[in-house]
């Protein structure tokens, strides 16, 4: 049966305590946008309306920021990786190569950015990574190494490999004494929010009431939160952080009030969100800036994919992967799952509400995707 759970967060003030270096990087909101706009590949991604599904769900407007075509790499992760590779090249002119670990999209993005800059890349993936995800990373020119374990283990192996081979670890998660690069990656994601801000007149037209953001290690959603709470200084919009029910590292950390590892099975089709332990920088931001932490089981992601891929008559087609569809999936769960029905009321969602979700990836695992679509 479809499962879901949530924790409400009574936010008081927004002022994450992350140290000077991290805050300086995170508060540089304009530079990543200038950098991305200077690239030949740059083109803002669309903000799409799905009027008939909105009506069916009893919502005024559902807006989808669709990242499926970002720089031709199929996922938003390219924004963080491309900016961080550029900054690392500026930081160290003698950079030899780059190593990272990934659930799929970040690694493919790092490989893309390395190829563009003539750098070698080595990408570690968790042991259960699908053949098509590995192939997409290799097609960008990276050497792929399959880890012995889940995502956290792959990160450890990538860090050890980088040290042994004297190459740069470009990881999108942070830990003690590893924070400059993950903060830079996070700030690279601001470009997406600059675009949303222009497309909605700073979230005022239409006035956005609730934003759903899906989390893996939390770096991308923390960029969205920091942009909204700090740069736009908007404390009113409700922000909901969404994770797979079976991979709930941030939810578990919030429950324990300190950084924790998921105790669940880590079996989920939402591969991009399947991380064992959150990024500590991201966790500091999310726990101050998010209004509710939600976990949803795979059934909701499948439903969301089906709505986006086989839309109601008159709604646009959106090619969305399993992790990409998780924001819409969360809204479906809140509306349909009686166990968490109260959350709809607590977030103030009514038929007047305008809701922003992000399709953070295109179809990034075609074999799984078409199997899910053909299952009854
Ligand atoms: C498609 C997609 N959406 C969302 C995320 C979440 O980003 P983060 O791991 O920074 O929380 C990821 C992470 O890889 C992803 O691949």
C-alpha cells in the first residue's frame, strides 16, 4: 500500500549558522547566473501550467519548472556541476582531473562539464545503478567505477580515489572540512530560481503559496530555500521538502534533531533521491527554511509520471523521470493519502492555491521508465 509520513517544522527565523566561507559563497547569488548566461548552451527552461490536472486536484494553478532540457543533459544537476568545475579551474590552474560519486545525474553533469573543459573525470556509482544510467555517464567521457555499496559508500570510495590519484573531488554533499566545493555546487543551482523569479515576478504573479522540493543529499533543495528565504526575503511561501519513504535521510535527521542516516531499506525507484546521509550544509538550511518534511512511497512517483507522460486532454506533455516527478507526486500524496490529509490543511492548500513544483529530470532511466508506464 502507498505510504507517506510528515513532520511539521515550526520555523522561527532564517539565519543558517554555516561559517564565513560557506556563507560568502552561498550569498553570492548573482555570479552563478552571470556564468550560466555566458555559456553557448544557455537557454532558460520553461515554467509550464497543467490546468486540467490542477482542476482535477482542486488547485487553482500547478506550475512546473521543467528542467528536462537543461543544456541537453536531461537534469538540473548540470547547473551546480558546471559552475563548480568553472570555479575549480579558476581556483587551481593545475587541476588534473575530477572525481565524484553519484546516483546518476550529478555524475553525468560532472562528466559533461569536464569534457567541455578538457578534463578527465572518474565517477563512482552505487552498486545497484542501472545499466542505462552508467551508459549515459560514460557517453560524456567519464570512467565509471561501480561501488561495493550504496551512495554513502560510493562517496567514500570517490574521496579515497581522488586523494590517491591527486585529482579533485567535486562532491555535491558536505561533511566536516569539506564544504567549499559543495557550497559552490549549491550556488550554481540559483540560476534556476533566478529564472523562476523572472517568470513569476518574484513569486508574486501568480502569487505562489506552496513550493515542493525533492531531496537527495539536500544540496539542490537547499539552494531553492536559501534563494527564497534570503535573496527574495520571502518568509511567507510554504516550502515542503520531499523524500522517498524508503530513503528518508533528511526526515530522519529532523526527527533526531541532528544529522542522521536513513534506517530504511534504500529501495526506491527515485534513484536521484536515494542517499543515505544528508549534506550537513544543506541540513542546516533546510531545518531553518522548510515548513514540512514529507516522505512518499514509489506509487505516488509512478502516478505523477503517468499524469505527466500521458496528460489529461489539453494539458502539456512533460517527460519526467522518477525523481523528477517527486514534487508533483508529493502533492498527489497530500491530496489522496488519508494518513497525511491534515498536512493539506496545515499548509493552507485550498482551491485558490498556486503551487510550484519542479520536474528536475527528463527520462534518465528509459528501461525502468517504460516498464513503469506499461504496468497497469
Ligand atoms: C533529478 C533529481 N532531482 C533532485 C535531486 C536532489 O538533489 P540533492 O541530492 O542535491 O538533494 C537529485 C539529486 O541527484 C536529482 O537527480
